[in-house]
């Protein structure tokens, strides 16, 4: 069966019979894990295996948001806590080489954790540029407010992930840093002039447009499309993401269950796909909502399938790596005690 244009979450630490049956029928492109799905390493490995078994693909994409700081689904004591992105921005301003090296090592160590669990996609780096007065939803998840610093550290994270056998997903394209609302709960609107957006917020995504995957922002950019957030805006996706930014990779929506979007889940799904998203993301594991998304997801078309194949073609076995030495090196760079 051809895989569909959707990524789904699940409700708990193992699959119910209903979830197994749904995933077998729906054949999603991939799956995403959250803290509710995590107990310990053995359990996560078992869940990842079970998810892939439902679609008959031992390498099916399994995603996670493992950024470090506030956004980390894998937590101590089973996994080491990692610093938020802003700490690497602070270090970069003191010593650019040290900042880039630390960002790479941190990403490579996260990738090591993920690959040991069978997780092969991480939704990093966050390339948003925070501004004064914006909602705290991004905050220290961002490297810094200077595009050049974000570009340098974003590149280091992308390389660290790929070297660790994990596919990176840059987010939230074309930029969430100015949002004055949390898109989990409301629809943010940004009134900044288009020329300023192109010179600042869009710049990191443009410079890193070779990243294999990207996730959209549920943000309205009033100067470009005053009616639709990026996720459901054909103009933003066509003119900004694909043309100006030059992103030719696989484009996934942010979570369709976030309150920034209105309408039924079927309507949200149709709007995102019609606008140009390749893949729909639905995270909360609610079966009624997933069934609605599945009713509209459909099979990957030729363009989306080609982008998917190209993105997944970046996956390979992790390069040789001394995690113990890397931990010590990272601690030294960050000024920590080993």
C-alpha cells in the first residue's frame, strides 16, 4: 500500500488494538513521539518497533522534538538533560568556534541517544529569531536574534544530526520569533513589513534551505497574506518558502491540533495540503481527530514522493563516534564540570 501524507502520534507507552488497526489501514508516512509515550529505553525501542510494524517498514520515519531545555521528550534519569539553544548563542558571541563546536557536539550526542532507540527524525534546529515583546513560546529555544549566529549554529546542528544518522527538520518556516501569541492556543499575527521579514526572519531558512525537511509556522504574516497562516497559505508556501527561501525539501505542517488553526480536522487537512504542505502532522493521538485527518490525507503525489525519497536519502548509519569524549569536550566548552 502507498503511504499517506500524514504523521500521527499515539496515546500511550504501547499501542492499543484500535491504534494498530488504524495505522495498518491509514499507512502514515511516519509517527511522532511525545513524553506521554516515553517510560524507559527498552519501552521506547519496543514502541518504535510496533509503530513500524503497522506499516510494514522497518525504517519508517519516527519523529521526536528533542531540542534540549524546555522541549525534550526524553528526560533524566534515563537520558541526559541538554542545554537550550540560547546557551549556544551566548557561547558563540564569546567564541564563535567554540559555539559552533558545542552546538555540533550537542546535536551529535542527541542523535546518538535517538539512534539507539530507533528514532530517526528530530525536529531541530529552531531557526526562529526572537524579538523583544514576543510570546515566550520560542524564547530560549532560539539560538539568538542575529541571523548570522542562527545560521552558523543551525548548520552545526544539521551536520551533527546527519552525522548521527538522524534527519533534521528546521522550524518554524518562515519564522515564528515575532509571534506575540503561542500558536498552541491562539493564532499569532505578525504585522512586520515584508522587506524586513525577508532580510531578517526568513534569512536563516534561506541560508539553510538545503536542510532535508522543514516544519511550517502557524503564523499570519499580514504583509504577505493577511487571511491565512503560513501552514494554509498558498502564497506563503509558493512565493516565500519555495521561491524566496528556495526550500526544495519535504515540507510538513506544524501540529494540526494546535488552536491556531480553525475548522474541522478535515478542513484543516485540506487547507494545508491545498496550500502546498507535503505532509500533515497530527500529534495528540486522539483517534477521532486522526480519522478525520486520514479521510483527507490521501497518498503521496509524485512531487511529495520525490521530496520524501530525497529527504530520506540523507539517512545513513551513524558515523564512528566517541560519546564519552564528546560529553567531556562539550562540558568543557560550555564551562561545566565533567
